[in-house]
C-alpha cells in the first residue's frame, strides 16, 4: 500500500536534486515527503501561499527563463481559479509548466462540492498542447513525475489521496493506456484509482487510461474493435472526462461502439457524504 503523492514526490525530489532547473511551487500544500526533504530542496521549494493565479504566472515566468517549474495545489482550485493564467501565460505564451493536482474526482468527499473535482480533464482538454496524467499506483505516479520533467508540453498530474496497492492483475503497458484483454467485444474502461474498484475476475477486457492528450482517442480506437460494448467507470461529469473522450473517438473514427453502465450527472451534490455514497448520488444509468 503506497500513498500516490509520496511515490510522486519521492521521484520528483530525486529529479530535482539531480537537475538544478527543477523548481517546486506549493500553494500552501503539504506532503510527508516534501516536509522530510525541505532542506535538500533548498530555495527551489517555494510556498507561494493560497494564490493559484500568482503561482501559475510565476511558474510561466520561470519556464521562460529555462526552468522546469511544478505547481502543487488542490485539484479543484488549481484548475478552475487560474484558468486565464494557464491559457494566456503558459499555453499561449508557450511556457511549459507542470501542474500537480491533489484530490481529483471525489477524493475530498467530505469537504463539499467546492472540492469535488469532476471537471478537470474536461477543462484541460479545451486547451491545446496539454497532457493529463492519472496515476493509479506507485509505479505510474513515479512515471508521471519523470514524464512531466521530460515533456515538451504543459502537464497536469491528478494525484489522488490515500494509499493504494499495485494492481494484482497483469496489465499490458501501451504507454498512455494499460490493458488486460479478455473478451474483445466487451470493455471496462477506468482512469486513476477508480481502477481499483474493478474486480480482478471481471470477464470483460479492461483498459486503464493513464495519459490523455490530443492523440489518445485515436490510440483507444486502435485497440478496441468496431461494435464493442464499453462501460466507463470514472469520477467525472458526463460532459467531460474519459467517457466524453471515447464518445468523440466513436464518432470520429466510425467505431460503432455501444455504451452502457453508470455515468455522472452534470450536477454538484451539496450534501457531505463519503466517497462511495457520493458516487451513487452523482450517478445515472
């Protein structure tokens, strides 16, 4: 059992020590690994306070001077509050920054709808030249950190809260996709830690979407055959996320896929419930 944030930051600290260009900006966010390595990180760790817009603009400025900046904050606020700065300073300004979002989906369940981050993949996909990572275990969390450092585009890593094991079934690594082929006509697709809700003995083929970029729909279309039945399990509004991505691919590449299973309504549940109960309240068939 590993905390995904610990796995990510352990790798990032190693990379930061080896590369003097890496800088970590924290939006007043803590981490066991960060706290333990504060002295090692020196002045390349900066707590900018609760100021997402300022953090993104500062990161863009650092990028323009040859640095590799990371910005760490709560997913819901990191994506929604500084969208103008992400769009103008980073994307249009062609300044490569790396965003680290803590608690995507319903991870901050009891903190209420302001913290329910069901629109982050959708928000990031509306802008060009961005890659989204959704780690589901320690290995993919570490991989996301390394990939972000070496990326040529803006990246956003969705780091869930809590500890998770390695997936017990063997998944084929296709880069941005991880698959377990079984029945070619029936597929169960997930992303992030939601993959741990899938039973290992499910008879359907499984796909876990780790990376999302402009080519991901084409990649999925190359794997899943025409006419297959697809169920998507994720914590994202129906208007965004992996289901929306696959529906677009179905149309663009003439796959004639059939869709079944629950999807999350475009609402925000006001009541405070545990994560599994919230998923039920958001779901529709």
